C-alpha cells in the first residue's frame, strides 16, 4: 500500500471514531488505518463431559490483517458503559445497542480529541460493563462475566477467562 492510501485509511479511521463508529463484526481497528479480522471461538468440552458455562474456554483467533479495506457495515459505539484513565491513556468499553448489543473496547490517548489507538469490536461478545487500564493491559469485563485482558500494544493477543467469583451472572 502506498503512502497516500495509508494516510486515507488513517483519516477514515479517525473520522469514524469521532463519529463513534467502528466496523461491524469481529475486528480490531488501529489508528494507523490497519485492521485485524478475528473469530471468537468457544472450545467444547471433551466428549462425554457435560458442558459447564463456568468452565467454558474462549479464544479470539486472528484470521487476517489488512491495510487496505472497507467495512460492509459500521456500528455505533456511542454507549460507553465504563471508562478508566491511567498515565495519559483512557480505556473505554460499552455496547452498540442499535446492533444487537455488540460489545466493544477501545484505547485512546487522553488529549483534546481522545485520539484512538485501537478499538476491538466483537459481535459475539456481550456488552462490556467494566474496564481498567494499566501500563501493559486493558482489562474489560462483559455482562456475561467474561474477563478480556487485552495487551495494550497487541490487542489481538487477548486472553479471555471467566470471572468465577461472579459466575452467577452467566
């Protein structure tokens, strides 16, 4: 991809973020205009063992990366259910209510425009009701009690676990 196209993709990302929009699906959209398409997989228990919601294992798998792309649909990420700041960064989490309660998490730089670093959207996730950020990790809790730990620098390497203390929410 040549420089003008990369600049155009980055401008589109920032324009959409200011309009509080993100691609519809399972994506991580970065501020530089790049996009990672993901797939949220639930691992089934071994044969003969009963399914137990509190013991479910989930993994977000990277399918492809793109620097030139266009989204078929965009979702609103206007419903912020949680926000947390740390050392010049702000993590936001919420849902896209108008599109079937899609969960989303974003990392921004705290400045005049809350410049986007990345936003992760998962149409298969419940909305995110809690979020925290520290030096290395953005941690978001879904309304289903799943804890998503995103690496700040590589959010596609998310670790999804259960909140066993609150498994009653499942």
